[in-house]
């Protein structure tokens, strides 16, 4: 029987915790899978978010799991878009949290991750977690 659990693999990239500073997410190895979807969950902000106190979420890719670059081509993503810096989500106003956001990565690199870029002073922080769902396995035993 082939159901969604036999066609996907879930990976935790950031455990749910309060973030106050920049953090590189855990790398996801796409070997054996054609796609990955990152799911960002945020809780209620602990600080007043604004253009100068915010979180940007940057999608990054790598061939070697060492050197990462921002994903800047919208042809490499689904369920959203990226800007010239790889940003696919910005939390910069109260009322934007809590929320769940997602972006799919279908680019050609083996490794991908989400970087949290905190701008300004986050004294109290904001709870955030990031999960990756790998999909389109090349072999059903990969999932």
C-alpha cells in the first residue's frame, strides 16, 4: 500500500525554541529524493516586530554540505518565491505570528537548509521551529 507516509520522510531542522539571533538550520540531504518542503512554524512574537526588528528566512543550497549559497531563482522553488537574497519569508510586524509557512525546493543541489536571519535586538525572542518533508523518492525504500 502506497500512502503519504510511504512517499515522504520528515526531518527536524530546528527544534521548537525561542530564537533571538541568527541560526543556520540543520542541513537536509536530498539523496534519494527529488524534492523537499520546508515548514516554518512561528509562535507569538516576544518582541515588537518591525522593519528594524525582524526575522528573515533564507533558503540555501549546497553541492557539498559545506559551502551554502542562497536560492535566488524562483524556478528552484514551489509554493512561494525567493528574492535576490534567498528570502522566502519575513516576519516584521506583530500580528504576522503565530503562523505556519512553507516553501518547496526542487533545485538541483543535493543539500538544502533554511537560515534564520535575525535583524535588530530580540530581547525576548520568538518561538520558531522548522521541519523538512522530503518527497518524490527515487526508490520506495528511501522513504
